[in-house]
């Protein structure tokens, strides 16, 4: 109940300060980190992509394909609503089975909002808060035991015209376990040119402290359309777990 009350309070919090709109699209793709900025009023954005995940854990291995789509709409200059829908196809190949085991369907649904509190100015970082409810609107194989919630504190600092650093600090109630999961992301992004960008990240959780890695490349087709590709490692020495991700972000601008 406290989680839902906090999320509702954030959604209703009316911050209408300086303009949030960017001349070029800002997106949470590629990578794990999100930025502290919002879209700006009267802007809709779609961020979607496919992740191919490979895990080897004797005596079985799994191959997964996940389509993740994020729908964002700017209601105020510094406040937006968002929704997440994931579709997954998971194939397991245990050595003890005669044949593979396959499950698929809608695997994740979320709804929530983001608010920008500060914009980067010298030593002062960009700061944002995002909260989402983790819904139970999945297919049976992926359905949560109960609704969950996820909150992120986001910071960002522009070091120079090409280099920036973003951090995400999260707490998640998955709906499948009692104890929350505390997570982190550290992202260093570099603008190679006006069209190409790259990044390096480390991320993981503090409960069973781990460090995962990913990197990737983005290409700005035009100011409202971006393509991306990335790859990462989130396994251990004994359990290889790596992924490849590719997708796009498309901004629909009704401000004009």
C-alpha cells in the first residue's frame, strides 16, 4: 500500500519549470540506464527492441528472445507517463529431457511516471525520479504472484560536449518475493560525432552483490529517430550468460 501511495504522489506532483524538450531525441536505449530528463509537454515516444539472451548452466542451457517496448508521453514539461510491455520466447534444452521445453507470451507489464527535479548546471547534476507499478497482466508462465513496484533515483552529469556520466539507484519489489532488490547502474556515454554515440556500463544488485557489463552503439538517423545495438555479460565463471540487443527509438512531436 505504501508503494502505491508513493507512486500516486509522484504522478500528481506538479512540477512545471524550465523547458525539458530536447532538440534531438533522448532515449533510454541502448543500455540499462535511463536519464533524468523527461520528454517535454505534448511529445510521445516509442522505444522498442529485441534482446537475444544465451545462458549455459549444466545440465541445461536456455535461449531467449525478448521484445521490450516502452511507451512514453509528456504531460507536462517535467513530468511524463510511461508503460512497458514485454513479449518473451524461452527455449530450454536440458540434457535429461528427450526434447526441448518452450514457453512464450507476454512476460512483463508496467505502468508509471517520471519527474525531473534538477537540470545539470556546472557541479549540479540532472536529477530525476521514476516509479512504476509492476502489473500482473502477463501470460500464465510469467505471471507475478502479486503486484510489485520499482523506484529509480537518476543522476546525470555532462562532463563536456561529448562525455556524460549517468547513475541509477533502484529499489524493486518484484511481486514474487518478500525482500526488495536494491540495484545500481553506472553509465559513461561518449558522443563520437553528431550521429554516432557509444557507452560503457556496469550494473547489478546489492542483495547478492554482482557486477555485469554492457556496451553498445547508437546512430541518430534524424532528430526524432535513433537506431541502436548493444551486447553485455551478466553471468559468472561457472554460468555463462550473455546477450545481444538491437532496437530503435521514435519520437512523435506535437509541439510544432
